[in-house]
């Protein structure tokens, strides 16, 4: 099921399918490892900042930014 | 005296390597006009004097933050003899992004593969020779905390400064982008003010990316109208 990263529950894992952002933010996110096909895990869910594990690093994203990253969480729980 | 710049992502052990190389004695100041610390130290290895400049810890070399701009400007404008890129071996993929950007900038790169012990504990086996072959630059495994690999790193720096080879690594951006890059490079070569100061391919790629800082540099050039036509 596709959804924004911000909607993933705490402890949830998913694969990034797209980043819906302007050039500047998209680039910044790619550089931090948020690229298509990459596996991410939510360590702390929102509301508010979301703590995400990506490419072996923990990254805190603003809620709004996490809404721009679309992931596929597999089967709905 | 050879000038050596240290660069790397945040938290890779850059400060520790700086201290290992300089014996902890550093001249601390600010980058001109910026509230960012600048550390400069000295190191003598086998009779060769080195000035070690610590650049800010950055993930990339886009000109988005002050840190990134300082690091990039130093490498582009000051052209240090050697740039030591300190990479975290336990999280290599993320770190190689900066490495590739440095190679695109045509810096004289030596990679220090730090935290090699941690990488081994995590079960990673990194073939430094093969990595060196793929990147076209020397790669030295190090463990900054126990000073392992420091002599080898210094040897590699001195050797790189003498040889000053350019890495043959070229990222292929695909047929469409490459055609535009080629046209931009032709235009850039027409303006010696640009082509003598910056690597032409690097400038072309950054122009296509819409890098604000690079656009500002090229806007003053006589070739700008033609460049603007290509990147429109």
C-alpha cells in the first residue's frame, strides 16, 4: 500500500517509491539517502518530526517533508 | 610545503585524524567573514612539510549551506595539493557520494577509509585495492582511535602530492544529459576566465543542476547568453 512516509506507524518499514518535492528539497533528500528503492524504518512517528533510519543513519524529518516521501509499506496490517 | 585539506561527512573521525596528523597543535581561527571554525596545523613526514587544513564536515558539495560553500570554495579556488577524503567504512555507501563529488571537482583525492575496525566488527569486508582501482584514487584503511594506518596515510599524501594524477572516473549521466554537458563544455572553453579556474565538466554538470552559486559565476561571462539557451 502506497502512502506518505509520515503516515507510517512507529517501527514500520517500507520501500521508497517516489519523492514528490521541488528540485532543491528533492536533491537534499536524495543526498541524505532517500532514493527510490531504498528501505526505510520509522523509529519515532509523528505528529511532529519523524525519526527515520535510512542507509544506516538516523535522520529526523519535519512532518511536512515526510509527507513528500511516498513509500510502499507492503500489505496493509 | 604541501597543502593538504581534510574533508569528510560529519562524524567520521575527521578531527581525530587531524589531531593524529598534527599532534593536536592547531592554529584555530575563523574562515574569513564566516562564523565557522577554521583549524590549520602542521605535520612533517619523512622530511616533507605539510600544512593540514580542516574543512567543515559536509555530506555533499552543493552550495546550500555555509559549511558546504566554504569546503567547495576552498577546493575550487585555493586548489590544495591533496584533499584527504575521510570516509566511514562502516557506512561506506553514504560516504562515497562526497568522494565522487570531489573526484568530479578534479581534486587530488586520497581516501582514508576510517573506522575500518568497526566495519570489520559489523561483518563488512572492504577490498581497499579494488575500491582504489574503481575510484582511480589511493585508498588507505585507517583506525583513527588507535592511530592505525596513519603512517600509510601520510605516505599516500606525499606520493599523491608528487604525482598529482587526475582520477579517470567519469560519471555517465545518460545520453541526453551528456549531449548537453558536451555543448556546455564547448561554450565554457571559449571563456578562459571560466575554463582556467574551474573544471569544465564539473561546471557544466552544476549548470544543468541549476546550482545557484555556479549560475552566479557564469552569469558575468560573455558566453552566458549561449549557456542560458542550453540550460533553458
